C-alpha cells in the first residue's frame, strides 16, 4: 500500500511537470523523464501483480521498477553541489561511450562465437542453455575470471591471448581515456 501511495505521488509530480513544460515533445526530450515514467508504470504493474498473487511478475517487474525509481532519485540530486557534477559526468560518459559499446559488443560476440567454433565440444562456450554461455564466459575473461584449461587447443589459446590483449589492454585503456576526457570537459564547464 505504501508503494502504491508513493508511486501515485510520483505520478502526480510527473503530470505537474508535463503541464509546466506545455509540450509532450519537450517533456520526452529529457531522458530522466523516461526513467520516471518507466518506474511509475512498472511499479503499478508490480502492485497489480501483488494483488493478483502473481509472484513471478511481482518480483521481476517490481525489481526493475525499483531500479528505475532509484535512477529517478539521481535526477533529484542534480541541483546539489556535492552530487550534481558527478551525476552530470556519468550522464556525459554514457553518451560519449556509445561508439565504444558498439565496438566492444562486436568484439565480444565475435570472439565468443570464434571460441565456440574452434572448440565445438567445450561446455564453457557451447551449452544446452543456449548461446549466452559462450558470451558470458568471454565477458568474464575480460574481468579476469578465466581458466586457461577452457582453451583446449593451440588456436584457441592464441586467439584467447589476442583477445586479452585487444580487450583488456587496448579497449579498457581506451575506455579510461574517454572517461577522463569527458570528466575534464564537465569540470571545465562546471558552474558552481
């Protein structure tokens, strides 16, 4: 009941904000409003699921709604001197790394499929649960969670070493450089 009341108050705030902007196009031009609307809709669905005793929908949709509302709280912290510049930096970084995300996704997909083709009987890359097993194994390797025993032959070992160099050394350092450049841009334009 408390969640339903607070969600209704947030909905009221969003309707007032929409009235103040006088334009749906202008209102939807701000990405934060998508978080607000998504959080409102998903939490209403979760409330309905609670009353309908649908535990699966409640837990899955409710968890996503709570997460969206947590992001909405960040919007409320933007005017403050302590948190505003950091939130703006994170926003700008997310915009600036779009190209990076495309490249790293293509590399992850390419290497995980390559490993699956190179080692067709390896359960770390091919699983009955679907193609995501290889993608997860490859992603974990970027984070340092890998076992050299998973790479069974010379070609897979050589490909893995190239994968580590390309993704860990080159791509992660590129990400750090992009984030550093964005941080400096935000700090230069910061108005206290």
